[in-house]
């Protein structure tokens, strides 16, 4: 039916744009609904949450947020989380950068096996490692410190960082390295002054992923901490008091855990698409 | 890229090797250690050989958890991959609206996993949750703490909510790399929408889709926090996935021997399946995508 397909072909673009917008709108609404509900609850008093069912807070209150920001037991949770997440990101990138360079530029004995072995650590279920980690870090006196959580999260973040950076580095032509060496640069100077700026977006993406997976992980960070380095996600369970759960407070704490992630996304928004493909597009 | 042979490159890899050895090999050896020993307390251990492995293999508990886990991973892959591709095809290619979509879609990915669980726990409650309340108002009997089907639907919808964006973003990255000339050629050939998808878009996305499937498979197979917060593995054991069962055994009942044997077999299953995906992926990489 050549004429049947030819006629709608002219109209097709406009219809498709509308349908696409519709699909996207439906999907985004699906994503936003639970978040809207959380925000809605965080702005209500506990009495209103348990009383009437309302789509918007009748008595708008910021009391839940005030509670969190004035109680050190609450806000230190955010500080603890941010400390170990940043430490983890820095450590992961520092060791992953040279390794990724080696994997992207050279053949060496056992390179393929080593690369897959690294990836297997990304596949290791944290549940398997929870107890051994607890014993390991207790025995070296690091239990309940930020560095313990940061090192534990290296388990899955270092392999991921190597994987991402290797993808980005492969895209940089090797002639650049050779030219730099001819120009008299040593390896260190070349790497920091020339190579790193070239893969800046890759480093940003890798940092984003390290931040993300360290920020969202709970099982290991909860197992390795009790008081001093306890992450916010574990503190949230405190809302279960004697008189039942304080839903408003729980919701407010939840909303506040979303904010650092949202900020980070905003900074890397132009690289998100390529970043999620791990540099392999 | 043709790489040069240089064994000195090992020095560049050394820091990673030391770090990962500390945070992976030592703990893993602890697990191996436990799996072949038995204890009567007081830190006295004695050799038990492969007893724990035999015991676990004959126990229904692990097989049931494994079956639930396989069903869970298969279902979420079957939903998330096609849905993610579909969303990616409908995403605007450029402009402010595109950035807006990207940022909004990434949001669920950066929420701590227990908060994701909490969000859905609240959202699905009949008394205070929007979803539960609406379903109840429509006369649908929905209670995820009592009803097996409702519990399963809840954790699956939660996972779809949480992770479909990852697949969509990956597929979108693949789509964006297709030069316009391909589409022009297809238009000249009067290719149908389906044929454009099948012969242009899908092959170009294959590489990144493999990454998506690999990541989603690995992560769904080790999922712990989200379903644990929502259902706690219940009702009964209906949503006790592998990790939930393992943590119950190791940290709850402190059955170190069986838990360690369980851990190793669990890890091996993931390893075996991931190796298949990885091989397919590297082969696609070699073909130059």
C-alpha cells in the first residue's frame, strides 16, 4: 500500500511529537507521584497525616525540618554520610585513574583476567561481605569510623570507576601521548597537565557514579557504624518511637536525603547521557 | 586501538590491586574459612569440610530463595528493558525540555535505597498512602503486608520506578550517537517506523543495552534494602529474596557456617551469569558497535 503510507507520512512528525510528549509526561508523572506524596507528608503534622486524607497540607508546617536541623543527632547523620561519600569518591578516583590508563593503553600479563576480576567485585552482593567487613574493620580498630565505610564502598566503586574511565580514555587518540612524550613531558606531568583535562568529563562522570553508589548504599554503612559515623539513612529508623512512627519527620528526613543527589545531577546534567553509557558511545 | 605490550603497566594497576585485595580478598577468604568450619562457640573452630555445602544444597530454604530471586530478576528485566527503550525513543533529543527530562529521570537513581523503600512503604499504605488509599477507594483489596500478590506487585513496581530510568538513559545515549544520515537514508528507502527501529536504532543500541542488562541483572540479583524495608521478606517468606535470606541467616541467627556456604554459592551464580553477559558485551565492543 504505497499511497496509504505516503499520505500519513507527511502528517506523521506532528502526531509523533505529541505522542512522545504524552508518553514522557506519563512517565515523569509516574516518577514524581511518590516523591510528591513524600513532600506532601513532610509538610504536615503527624496528626494531620493520620487524621484526614488530604492531597495538600491544610496546616502547612515546617516543624519537621526544624526538628532535623536543630538536633545534632539528626543533622550529624547527613554530615557523616557526606564525609564518607566524599572520602570514597576521592580514594576511588585516585587509584582508578592510573589503572584505567594502563588498561586503555597497554597490554600486559593477565590484563584481561585482572579486568574481569575487578568487575566481579562490582558483582559481589554486599550481603556476602557484611559480616566479614564487620570483623575485619573491628580487628584493625577502624570500626565506626568514616574511613572504614569509605574503604568498604571501594569494593564496588573502584571497579566501576576503572570501567568508566577506561571507556572515556579509549576515546583519546594515542598520538597525543606520544607527542607529549616527544615534547619532553614526563609521565606524571603529561598525565596531570595534558591527559586529565582531556578526559575531564569522564572524571566528572566517574565521580558522579562513585558519589551515587556510595550515597545510596545502606547495608554496609549501617553494619560498619554505631554512633560516630552513623549515616543518615540508618538514623531515619529512629522515628519509630514509643507512640508509633512519626511519619512527618520520617518524610522530611527522606526529602532531605534526595537533595544532595539532585544537586549533583544538576552539575553533570550535560554529561548524564554519555556518562550512563560509561563513555562507550 | 592497538595497544602496546608493556608489563610495566602493572605498576599503574598496583594501587587498585592493593586496595581491592584489602577490601575484597581478605573478607572473601574469611567467608571461605567459615564455610569449611564448624564451631561450638568460644571461638573454637574445627574442620567441617564440605558439610555445610551439602547441607545447604539439600535444604529447601536456599532453593526457594533462589527461585524467588530468579523470578524477580526475570520479571524486572522483562519490564524495565522494553519500557526503558520505549521511553528513550520518546525522549526529546535536545533543548531545555530534554535536560529537564534527564534530570527528573535521574532523581530516583540517587535516592538512598532504604528511602526508596520508605517512600513505597508509605505510598502503598491504605491509611496514609496515595496509592493504597486510591486503590482502596476504587474497591480493590490491596494490602502488601498480608497479601502475597500485592507484596510482589509492590516490590516490582518499586523496582521499575527506581531503575527503569537507568535503562532509558543508557538507551538514550545509544540513540543520540546515531548520525542523522542514517535516518535520511531510511526515509529515502521509505522504511517503516518498525524497520527504522529494528535495523538502525536497535543495532546501535545493542552495546549500551548490554551494559544496561548486565547492571540491572547484577543489582537486582543482590537487591536487599528496598524490599526489606517494604515487606521485610514477608508475608511469610513470600518476598524473601537471596540477600534477605542471607542476612537473616548470617546476622540474625549467626549461623556462620551455612551462611558462608550460602554466600559462596550465591556469589558463584552471579559470577557465572555475569560472565556470560560480559563476554557478549566485550564481543560487541570488539565489533566496534
